[in-house]
C-alpha cells in the first residue's frame, strides 16, 4: 500500500487530464513483450515495427522489467491544462526534451540503481553521458506515437473524455472527496490521504502540490504514481467504462475505430473489393488491405469470394461501433 498525504490546498488544486505519454509507453511495452491488452488486443505490426528505431528502443530500455516498479518520471511529464490531445502530447514531448542533465542523472542513474534489479543498459548509460538522452527520448516518443497510435487515437480520445465527464458529474454531486473515493477499487480516500494498493509499501507527503488525476485506457487496468518532480503529483487510474461487455472485442485498438478504418467501414454498407475501396477512398490498395485484415480479425467486416474477387462488408457489430463513433 502506498499513501499520499494531502492537505486542503492539494484537494483544491486537483484536476483531470490524460497523460498521452503514459498511454504511449503502456502500448510500447505491450508491443515489445508481444503481449495483448485485455480489452484492445494486439498492438499490431506498426507498433512492433516502430521498436526498431534506436530512439524508441532507448525509451524501452528505461521501462521496468517484471519484478521492477520504477519508471523515471521524466518519461511521463505532468499533463498540462491543454484541451486538445495533440497539444497535450506536444507539450509532454517538449518537456521531456527540456529535462535538465541533473534530473536525467538523478532519475536514470541514481533511482534505477535503487529500484531496479538489473544493471543499467549500456546504450542508456552512454546516452546519459553524452547528454543526448532528453532529445532522443522526445524523438522516440513522437515517433512511436506517429507510427503506432496517431491514426487510431480518436476512439481512445472519446473514452478518456467520457471518463472525465463522468468524474465531473461525480464532483458536482459528491465533491472532490467523492470522486477520489470512487476512482477505482484499489484507490482509497481517507480525508487527508489517498491510498493506492501496490506491491510495495510507502508514504509521501504531497501537501501543497497540484494533483493531476490521469485516466488511462491503454494502461488499463493499472495504476501509477508520480511524485519525483517537486510541486507535482500525477495519479494514473483506469478509465471508467473500459472493459465492459461492449468493449471486450480482442484485436481492435479502441471501442471506436480510427479515421482510416471508419472511412472503410462507412463505405462497406455494400460489399466491395479491395481495389474498389482503394479507388473510392483514395487509400493505396496495400493500405486498404492492411486495414481490412485488421477489421476482419476484429469481427468488424466479413469477407466472401465472388469469382476472382474477395468482397468485404461490415458486420452488425461494426454498425453499432460506427454509430457510437459518429455520436461521440
């Protein structure tokens, strides 16, 4: 159990904002381990392909392995007050790049030595010594986001916004204490402290600090705490509504499809071939084929052979998801 001691100022300065950096790292870690998200399934070949870039690999080297619990907070700067998700990400990337050498050495060299059970990877130590780590980490995060997440983020964005709306309604009815008490079964509220069930014990006095509550979807169902940066506290918690019966469809990235796949599904009220879809949507045949394969694995399109052609058509399940996307 980890305990965060708070005061009235901390409660008064509590706000909600998703951490896109934390979401990206959760997806990166799954891709590297060939794991599957319990709701959103396989990260897919684009996420795994991004791991080949040395700056993305450097990010991965700084993530904890099984049995380790510490992630340097410089990788996931406190989310800002921006309302557009792209702005949130851009600001987090900029703050990673602006990390001072002293903070890099403290978190990467000192704290990992205390909390990790393995020596620091050689590429990490060399990057710290060369002073290139902040720039490379910022580039790695931006690259992984662009290649693995950007296209499909719209659906995840909607889930996070719905969670924050849900929490705002709770505050209106029950106050900030009511929302802190209801974030997740592993998170408790005792009036002057927030408790988080963890495989380690600890306590930190964060009185007077700003508290950011960050809902997570790709990090679902995990929780995390960031307290290393003076004046800041970030508590990442599982977003409300993720993992419900409607979401349990393996192989898809989000409850609502991304832009390219939504465009294909919109055009698949009538059965069409890959070539026809490419001509109608403007995407290349290879891109259309890639997305159709993913949609078929997810149960969102059916396929049937008609002579020389394979025809695709959206399923009833896809209709429900598409309607949800359009009404978000």
